[in-house]
C-alpha cells in the first residue's frame, strides 16, 4: 500500500475507496495507517510505511 488520503487507499498505484474490490478482496475498512481487506474466507491488513523505515507490515488471518 502506498498511501491513505480522504478515506481512500492507494494500493499498487491505484486509488480505492471503502467497499471497492481489490482483486478477490473487498476493502472493508480504512484506518489512519492501514486498511482491512476481506474475502469470503480470509482477511488481510495492509500498513503504510512507518517512520522507522519499514516498507510495510502485512498480517493475515
């Protein structure tokens, strides 16, 4: 994920708003530093780069 602005997220160079489809996932929540993507059986949270230089943090359930 590249950026978050006005409750939209830039993922792989394209802007998405809440409830947009991102591949097989739906963008279900836009937070200050992350977004939540959900499919029928998985959820993923993508994080933007933090001050310490980490490019991104990825978690899956």
